[in-house]
């Protein structure tokens, strides 16, 4: 990514960002009113970072805008980051909007609960909506402690009437419902402790607030049956850890959650776990690339009533890094569902083109045969996505 410092007074200011052109090519006709098999869009992501001469104050901003020419609901903008960091010795206080990632495993991140996912960006996407917060982060010899105050929560986003990659019936994210007095402004709080344990990368977390995983209630949507997301307050404790050997990573994420609404809108207390390993073969086939072999298992205590698609799934995958100047990278996985017998194939390939461009391709192929599975509406939404991005 290219950056250029610009002196604004005594502050060091950097402007950067990227512009993206994207095309989705669906391999099958849709089951509903979505007629287009080609879906074009563009996205803009400008960023700003301004640092005081002492480095103790940093102002950061990151905006996102996507224009989709097929699905008007996917046309949206968001403040991904707009925050002020103040360093006070070994403590950093953050005010504003930020994106936070917790987790270790590849197939899903159970403990990653601070931000809401930006669902219209893609299936099982890593893109997140910016979360307003106050965060205090303290670094000590024993480890890192973080405390969060979240004044309100963001609502999940879903494809619109003319969009693809959605459930059948669809979900109207603008008609969200809340249970037991909770509203969007229901405050949340979280703690995370990352102790310094030799040989391990360990995180312990606790969260109370609105669930980022809503259940769904039937509604009338322009004369058609649709769903509305239903949010409720939860309490969650979690652990994520990674043990590193010379060639193998051993990974674990586990949570226990109280008050989660299941697919029948009943409140449930349950546990979920993802565990696995990734073994790397360096200099694969006597080349310069590294091949990673991924094996993970996902188990959700709510089973068929879970809002999570990985209730009882084995995930197999490969990660290949060519280690060339273009940073060529391939990740491919398949999730094998032991409850419904479904398969979710995913692949991602990225490569830089010169100093300022990056080409990426993604393939998503669902094999869904049981109409009782909540994501059965994706069964004809196999899609190849190509994107080219310019970075400045």
C-alpha cells in the first residue's frame, strides 16, 4: 500500500486507501425474483491517520462505500474506523468507532463478538461494520488487558429483494426486533485478557450485550413472507488459544453463551467449540512456496436449532503461499456437515499486480440437499467473484 506523509502543522498525516471494481458471476439461475447472473459493483475505502509528534495521540479514520448496480440494499456506506487513541504510559485509551478481531481458527471465530459483520459484502465475510466504543488497553509484563464499553450495537446487513446470496424467504434487516426490553441502544461491555504464557498465544474474554447472531421472525414484506432479525441480550465467556511448534499450529476456540435465541426464538444456554490444526510443508515440491494443510472440527451445542451454519462440521483446507514478489496466495476449504450432509466449498486467490494493484478471485459453491437447513436458500447461489483493487 502506498502512503505519503503530509505535514499538517506538527502532526504527521497520511492519506491512503483503495478503489475496487468487482463482478459476481453466478453459475445458476436464482430460485426467486433475482434474475441477474452477473452483479457489478465498485467500492471506495479512503483512510486517514494523523499522529502527534510525540506519538502519544493518533487520529485514525476509515470510510467505506459500495455502489451495487443490481441490489440497491447492497449499495451502502459505513464508518469502519473513526477513533482517537491517547497513550498514557503503558495504557492506551481509544474513543470512537473501530474494528476489533479476536480469534485463532480458520473456519469461524466463535469468540469474535465486538463488531457486527457486514453481511451484504459476501457469504461468511470477514468485513465488519464499525462499532462505537471506548476501549482501555493496558500492557504489562504479565500480559495485555483490554476493557470495552459499547454504547449501542449495529444491526446485521442482508441482501435485498434483487440480491443473491440470501436465504429464502429473505431477511429485512431494517425491520429488526428486540426481546425483553433490549433495544439497539442496549449498552454492552467486554473484557479480554491475553496472558504471557510461553509457547502459547492465549486469550480469555467475557462479553455482555446484544447478540451479534440474531434469530428470525416471520413478517410480511410487500405481500411476501420474509423474516425480520430478532436480537436479545446475551452473556458470553470465551477462550481462544494457539500452540506453535516448528511446522504445526494447534488451535482452539470455545465459548459458553447464556440467553441466545435459537431458530425457534427460544432462549438457550449452550457451548460451542472449534478446534483444529494447520501443518505447514515448507518448500513444497522442492519449490519456494509453503503449503499449509488445515483440519478443523466445529461443534455447536444447539444442533439443528442453532443460527450457526457450522453446527457439527469437519473442515478440510489448504493454504498455499508462493512467496513471490507478487504475494500470490491461495486458500481453499470445504465444510462437511455431519447433520444435513451439505458441503460448502470456498476458495480465495490473491495476487499483487505491480506496486498499486491487486487482483483477487473467490469461489463459493454450496451443495445443499436438505430443505430443513436454514441456509438452503443458497443452494443455487454458487458464485465466482473477481475484483481488482487500486491502492494509493
